[in-house]
C-alpha cells in the first residue's frame, strides 16, 4: 500500500514541494549588523635638530683665532649648543687639528658662559667638564659611548680654550693649524 501511495502523482508533487520549501526557509534568516568608524588619529614624526650658535653650520668660525702665539699664550671662545628639534637628543663633539701645532695645543672645555682675560691670555675660568678632551685630536665633549643630553628647547654653553704650553718645543715656531670641531647628535633611544 505504501508503494501505491508513492506512485500517486499528487503525493509525489507534495513531497517535492515540501523539500523545496524546507531548503528555502533555512537560507532566509536575517542578522542585524552595525559598524563604528574610529577616525581622527594623526601620527607625526619628530625632528632632530642640533644647532651650534644658532646655525646648522659654522664654516667661518673665527672666535678662537690667534696670531703671534708664544708658549704660555691661550685663546678661548664660547659656543652654545641647542636642541632646536621636537625630540630629546644626545650629542658629543670631536675635534681635529692638523700639522705639528694642532696636537701640541692643550685644550680645556668648561661650562662657562663667558671667557676671561684679553689679548693672548683669553681663558675659560671654570673647571673642565667631566668627559671632555684635553686636545684637538679626537673626543672633545662627551663621546659616542657617553654623550651629553639635551631636552627639547634646551641649550648648553661650552667654553673652549686652547693653550700653547709653556714647555712647547722650539720647532713649533712659525707653525699654524686649522681646527675643526664636529658636533654629532642622535635621538634618545627609549
């Protein structure tokens, strides 16, 4: 008898329609959605900007110039180092001076904001800064391993003095040297 019912066209059509409706009903469920945009974020990089005497380069710095120097004479000048950037930095300075006179000069770097004396006896009156060099051959202020720190907008005054020692060798007569001081800055790594 079951076989007979399955042969009935109406029964077969009803079963087929039920199967189609069952498949269609499972695919029509709706779900609600929502989204929230988050905008307005701005990311800006900082700037590293070291200035010496307010400039990026001092190609004709003559404040240390002296002529007719004899043993015991000295010259000195003040430079201001500034962090003009937007991030904290560390810096150090190196120096070079050629010929036989350069290495013979005794150098002192202090934190003085002015020089003392006049003529061929200009000096930096204060004590030498910790970690400063004593010649124009290599490290002058700080070092790459132990740099000096400057906060944003901060300045540091350095007084640089060069002296021809009283014991200078006779062979230094008539000699001259060109001094170059290079300031190197890096960002503070945290």
